[in-house]
C-alpha cells in the first residue's frame, strides 16, 4: 500500500481548505461581452471561423433554450445561475491559433505543468511496463477556458489514421463527420443544459478512430476554467468506427474563487459494429471552501450510443470536485449484443452536493449492462445515486447488474439511492444490489490499535471500498485517482 | 514493563474500573479471571486506548512512559498489542494489505523504515504456516466471512508479525474448539520471551493449561480482589467466584 502511505504524507502537507489546483494564471484573455444573446453566439461562431451551417445550428439551439426551464428533479439545492452574468467566451490572447507547442504562451504551459499534464511530446508517464510501452504515451488536448490550446502527438495519431483535435478544428476540417454525428446521441433539445451547450459551446475534443484501428495511445483532454465569471461549455464527440478501439480520459480543474462558476458540457460517444470506447473521467473541479462558498456548478450530459452490434461503451468516473454535480453518463444499447458499463466513485465532502448516476437503455437483443457505483459522503455533503435501467419491447435477453454502495463518514452527511428499473420485455433479467455502510468507530479503533494512524486508516478503508472501480481505470491514472480520493477526504475525521 | 496505579475508568457515568493496581515485569505472564461484568474487557480496551472510556483517576506507565497521553496507534508502535475478543471486519481491504500497512506504520513510527515487500512476504508466509492461516485467508478481506476460529488465529498472526512487547489477549479462547485452542496457544507460547510480557484475560482455566501464567488475578467489580500463582485458577474452576461475590456457587 505504498500509494496509501504516499497519499497520507501528501495530505498532511496541505491544509483542509487548500485546494491544490486553486491557483490563477495571470494571462491576458480575449472575451465575449458578458451575458447571452444572439450576438454573443455570432461572436463565438465568428471567433471560431465556423461555417454558416454551424452558426444556424447554434442559433436554433439558443432559440429552443429560451423556451426551456431548468430541471428541478435532482436532489440539489443551489441558487439558480444568473445566465446573463457569465462570460460565454474567454480565450488566452494570441494572434492566431497556435501552430505548434512553441507558439503557446509559456505562462499557459507552466499552468499545465503545475497541473501535472505532460504536454511535451517526449514525456512518457512513469510506471509503465516494457510490454505496454506503446501505450505509455498519452495524447493530450488541453482546453483552457473556452479554447483548445494544444493537442499533442497529432502526427503519430495521424499515421494510424486517428483524428484527434479540438472540436472547432473538426468543424472546419471534417464537417462531414461532424454533421453526421453531432447531436446524434444527445439531441439539441435533450435537456436545458445540453441545449445551452449546443448554443454556446466553445471548444472540446473530437476523436475519430477509423475502421479496424486500435488507437495506439491513451487520448486525454484536460479542462481548466481560469477566468472569473466564466462558463465552460465544452463539447466532446468521439466516434469509433467498425472494429476499432479507443481509450479516452478527461481531467478537470479550476482556480479557487468565491463565486460559483458554471460548467455545462456535452459528451457524445458513438460505437459502431464491434467497436469499443472506454471513457474515463477524473473530475476535480474546485469544490468550494470549508464553509460551502464558491465552487463549480457542474451540469453535464454524457451519453454513449452503442449503435451497431457487438459494440461496447464503458464509462468510468472519479468525481471528487464541484460544489454541485449533476451528471448521468449513459448508454443507449441499440446494437444487438452490445454492452454498456458504468463504474463510478463519487466523493462528497464539505458542503458538496452530488446527484449522479447513469441510464442504461436496452433497445437491442441480448444487450447487457453493468453498473458499479460507490458513493462516499463526508462532512455535511449530500450524495445521491440516480439510475434508470430500462428494457424496451424488442430487447429480448437484456441483462443488467447494478451494485450501488454508499459509505458514510461522520454523522452530518447524507447518502441517497434512487434506482429506477423498467422492463417491457419479459425475458429481461435485471439485478440490483445496494448497501449503505459507515466507517464505524470500531473499524477505526481496530486499525489504530494495530498502529495505523487516523488519516491512514480512513484511506485504507476507503480504498478497500472503491477498489472494484479503481481497477477499471487506465493504470497510469489509477494511482492518481487514489491520491485524489484521499486528498478529498482529508479532514473528514476527528 | 507495565505499571497500572489506582486506575479508575467510567463509561457514560457508570464506574467500571474502581482502582486497579497491577504491575507486570518483563517476561511475565499474568492471567485475569473474574465473573461477567467485572471490568476485564474494559481494562483491556483502556490499555489499548479505546475512545469510549473516561479515565477519572490513576495512571498507566509502559516502560516508564505515560500511556494515557498516547493515541492508540502510538501505543501500538511502542509495543502494546490487544488481541480482541471480537475482531472487526473491514470489507475490501485484503488481510495481507492490512498486515503490511500496520507493520510498516509501526516501523515508520519507530524510525525503522518500511520492510521490503519480499522480506515481508517471507515473514508472513512463515508465520501463517505455523498458525494454519491459509494463503486464501491472507487474500480475503480482513476478517470478512472468517469463522470464529479463523478470526482468532488471524489475531495471533498479527501479534506474531508485529512482535509487541506486551500482548493482551482478551478472551482469545472464546469460541474455539480443542484443536483451534491448541494452535492458538502454541502460537502464543512461541512468542514467549524474557523481553515480552503477556496479560491473558479468560473465563476458563482450560486456556491456562496451555498458556501457563506466572500470576493469576481475580477481578470483581472493577478491582483486583485476589492474586496468586497458577493454582488459584484451579481453585476458581472448582469453587467458582462465590468467595468474592458473596453468592453461593451454582
């Protein structure tokens, strides 16, 4: 358990209130006028040098959004964001888009360095065995406020035929793919936040893996909100063509600010015949201070479509940040024999509120899905799992297994489980298991009586609790996630 | 090694220990017997540092150090070990992981540095074979689904690995069949040394046939009311506690 030990040492070095990524980068930025109207959307579209059809698409979304209302069904309590007090576009000032890493503002590169992101291509993440060497490289697309600043390993990916670029670039360079797949999983008017995103999304990542290609490296995007009063609305679109495979990881951080910042992303995944997409998230947005002031409002729509037979989509998420989390990475299991997976660790501490879970929509024959959710609540936080598993009439032989465990630390937090199960096909087999437990005083005493200190005992017990999910993460990030979990829980005992 | 002076402890206002005096020298084995509710288990928890008890009077010195000012994990690091009557289950944490975390935490606290994994594995393998603890038990989550006997053997394995200076055994014989009792006792006896002391808490004289004490104490209503050699345990077995409780033996 070297990782646990290391974590505890790290944890001791930081104060309860000190969010590691809470620094602000002093960098000049180019912003749209504050607030939201059609002119702002035109401004964004122009900045991105988008074709006319894209602008029309955005305006259409905006007009629909004006008629919509914010959903209130989640177990979340927060003041409504004032949508007209937000900047919808903010970009680090550069004359042109950077052509190579050399053109990126060094201040920005330093920021990413501080975040531990290997932007430099030669950087190889440590701890990877020889046989996995070809997968030890991680291609990174880094999104700062509203724009993608650098995408690494482009050349090498190109050789394999993989397109990995910012969505803005994809709209310009690969319009046929974007037109075909954008909003094909999350329709423009899917929900309030997805519609808002469709109108104002500023950047994000685009991935296309051609037929039969196994993507030669992990793909990764890091999102960072830097500017004050800025919303981040990124759009990610990943398409795995027949028989291909891709593993993608996103990480998120933001500076420490007293006011709340809005993040409303849309992620769409499309897996065609025999293709597999593995999507992992380590979300560490600023959660607010120990009194619940500040923090990111995170309203995210993530959905994958197993469009053809034998396809597979797997979501793994480690959620530790954000003041408010509203997020349900889901799978539409359309293709015969397709598989959807959702592995989640959601940790809330302080005054954080999480309402997260998944939807597994079984449409095709012999589709299967698996949900493992581990919620950990500490401090005065509330943590809700909300899930919907449904089988439609034609989904003969659909199978689901759901395991939903909650762990409570202390006596002022809450854990809630809201699973919905709907079956319209008699042959569907759905299983649901749920547990709620508490780190008991007896467990703590037992560990301590054997010489293990308080913080380390919590780390040990929590790591035991989340083990099933950690195992699903790409190896390089599993250790990172483990550390993050322990840092998030720091100060939750005693 | 251990000096307990006029120790008083209570739980939620109920006085449980009412003036315990006990001295254990290095290498000695002491047994504490007594009827239910006399405060034996409380004494063991107070020694290990469980939170639920308020110490109202008295002191505990361990090799001259004031134990009452130490956190439970600090007490463990200086060599105090409590084999519990009801070992706790921790789901998801492999037994082996727990052993390694505990051993290294203690070693680091003592400034010895962590034990290298191959050395650790070798040591665990050796000790677990003696205590009939299987590889499978080492891989399973700590105490989860262990039988009563497995849990007790596992406690002794922890003790053997951590090599404490004072071993406190709280009713380690409860729930054991004859064979398990022998394995556990052999494990404890293997740890006997001139530098190591033991405090054995038990209801039954039977255990003391295997782990032979130098001194036997009778505890009643939170006090040690009589001390003697190992024959005292035999007398108690025969006559019960009537002499102390003032009630006729059943």
